[in-house]
C-alpha cells in the first residue's frame, strides 16, 4: 500500500472539485516563483563573499568576482538542463509533486552552500546553490505553467504572466532580506553570509510548501464559464496538440530557442552583477546597490505581467517586434548615459529594458501554446529553457571577465562595465552588439513566415 504521506502528492489527488475557483491557482504558482526568483538577487552576496577571509577587505585567499560569477551561471545552466530533462516527468506526475521536489532542491541548495561558505570551499557552493538549487529552479519554474494554461485557455498570456512575474519579482523579497540578514549576523569574524543562507533556506522552504498544498489541476473536460473555443483557424495558432519530442524537430522551436537565448544574454548579464555594477560606477553604498536590484526586479515583474497580457490582444509576434525595436535603441544609449554619470537616466533605461526582458520570458509559454497546443506545453517549455542555460553562462561570464580584464589593465572600476568610443576594438564590440539585435529581429521575421505543417 502506498504511503499515505507521499500519496498526497499524487496527480490524482490534485484534481479540482466542481465549482473550484481557478483564481486560486495563480497565488499557488506565485508561492513557488517568488521564492525561486531569489536567484535574481544573488548579486547582493557577491561583494561580501569576496571578503569572507579578510572581513573588511579582500584577502589574497578570498574568492574574486569571476569565481563567484559561476555560482549564478551554474544555477541558471542547471535551471535549463533540469527543465528540459524533467519536463515530461512534470507533465506526468503533476504540479504538486514537482513543486515539492523543487522545494527540497532549492532550500537544500542554501543549506549546502552555507556549509561551503563556512568551510570556504567554493566547490560546495557550486554544488549547493548552482547544481542542486539550479535543479530546484528548473523544476519549480515549469511546474505551474501547463496547469495555468489549462485553467486559463481564454487568456493564456495573462495566466502565465501572473506566475512568471513572481520569478521576476523574487529579488524584491530576496535582496533586502539577504542584506538585512547579513547585517544582523555580521561580526568581527564573519560577514554573515553562511548564517543568512541557512535562514533563507528555512524561510523559502516554508513559503514554497504553501504553493505545494494549494495547487490544483483542472478536470480533463473543464472549460471556463461562457468560454467558446475558437472555431476558425487563427494565424500562427495551431488547433493540434504536438508532443515535446516532435516539437523539437520543427524549425519554429529552434528559431524561438535562438530568439530567447539572444534576448536573455544581455539582460541576465546585467542582473548577475547589478549590485556591484551600480556601486562601482556611481560610488553608492551597498544598500543603494540592493535597492537597484529591487528596482530592476520590480520592473522585471511588472513587465512579465504587462507584456504577456498585452500579447493576448496584439499577438505574440507584434509583442516581440516591440521588444527588438525598442531594445536596439536602449542598449545603444545606455553606455553613453553611464559615461555622462546621469544615474536617473541610467535607472530609467535599465528599468525599461528589464520590463522587456521579463516580458520575453512570460510571453514564451503562450507562444508555445499557440504553436504546439496544450498537451505537453510544459515539457516543450522546459526544453526551450535550455536557451536560458546557455545565456545564463554567456551573459554573466562576459560581464565578469570583461570587468576583470579591464581592471587588471588599469581601467578604473567605474569604467570597467563600459568601453570608450575611441578604441577600434570597442567599436567592433559595439557593432557586434547591434548586429546581434538585428539578427534577433530577422529571426522573428523568419518565425512569422514559417507556419506549422
């Protein structure tokens, strides 16, 4: 006989009863995504973790920022890998069991990382937050997506936006919480990082378990009241249901993969170093750096709901066209704004960029639903998130190593995140950046032109 405790996690036990209110599902999804979205606030740990031995300043045996950057990159890499590997398992086992496994992995990652920081063993931090925590990120990220789309067939963009905005807004909680806890535990012999990891692991475990037990799945034949499925074919919207194995054989899947990867690379590079970047460019305090992370997280959150909801009305392709057109202008202007020292315009530019960064994530599940149907949309989404894994390595690594290279060659820290217009090499870098944006635009046109067979 199956254990009564584990049977609570079975998919059959999560089928909603008649007259269940579907609006209770987004809060359950948010309970997971707001917690795992803490990964966007990890940059607040970077500078303190460069002083674990020296306490007030970095000692020769302390870790440097490029070394620490691999923690975030490995977490994002394993997010995509685990989402791809376990996507079909999530569809089969249901959201409750998937959310429970994600909870164990994500909170467990904090505990192992705390042990690694205490012993000053970076490998344990990589394995804890990067590998185990990253697996929790991936499973937790995709676990409510398919459920929400099936509860909201009339507004799939808005539904996934409500959940995925939680991931984008996780730093709103995680950043000030981490800073406050490190300040509380700081002493003459410790910067308070390992103690903070332990406490945050406990807090996130409790919050995520709320989502585990409140989530429900829609009955197979359920439809919203007064909802009539479209009878006429819609452009770029399939009436079929395509399996994950067949979806990855289509050009649409791989074009979307490239679009997501290129769209994420620059934004995630900024997020991974947001706190130290603003501190070093504008000479502000760590609390202001944490505030910058919170502000970016807020606009990341708002963008996920706003753009995904808007896509239900204007279409997915038009939404992405806005991202690419406006993105070219903003990315081209940000370096000049930083050189001028205008912190307000710097904030505004990055906040708008982060709305589109988040909006791109939140709109993708609805785009996949349009192209491939709802049957295995969670599994297809999981496989597409491998693009996030690649971008999660490329973006932060580029930012970290370009920064370190320039500092080692005499560039002041305040100028290490940008390049001067006098250098021919840096002109080439700028040209490559603009070229990559144009490539994304061209890829979007290709996606528009190709229709499903």
